C-alpha cells in the first residue's frame, strides 16, 4: 500500500497483509523522502513512525539491511504495479512518486487454507491426491 504524506514531503510504502496477519495492528514499511529512505512502523490506526538509519537514494536493495530489504521485497511482491523499487534505485524521482496516484493495487492471491497440496514424495513418484 502506498500513502502520500499530507504535507507531500514523503511517501510511505507498507508491506502487504497476508491472511495470517489479518487483525494484527502493527505494520512495517519504508518511507521515501527526497533523496532518502528509512524503515517505518505503524501501530493500530496511529501515525507511521520512522526508526533506524536513513539511506541515501539511489541505493541497490541488496545493500540495504536485511529487515529493510525484506520490507521492500514484500511490498513489491504484494503490489507488483508499485513504483517503490524504481524510486529506491533512482529510476523514478521522488517528485514522480508524489505525482503518481496511490492507486488501489491488487494483492496477489492467497491459497485457500482448506486446499490440499500434494505430498512432495507423491509428486516425485508421479502420484497425486485426486
């Protein structure tokens, strides 16, 4: 989810919510400002709070700390149309990120928890649960 700050000095990108997290009140994300990005967390319906070190943009995601890299990759996985990766790597400017609408992006499908997946050993033997 992409949220533009009310004063337009930052854009927040939050991780997607998976079915196991529904109902939890904490969310993690990344805040992008002109030339900088840093981790954020949001508790309940409160404001997002920054934490940790700021990183200069452009930055290659693999150079970010693991926790921040996971936030970026999770966001992109759940919101494939997001401009986050392009903003962080400098391919898209901060101003372009502000100007592009925070559109409702479809989340990827989550498998039905009642669905039975084939046993790996059965798949190797050519069998399946029919």
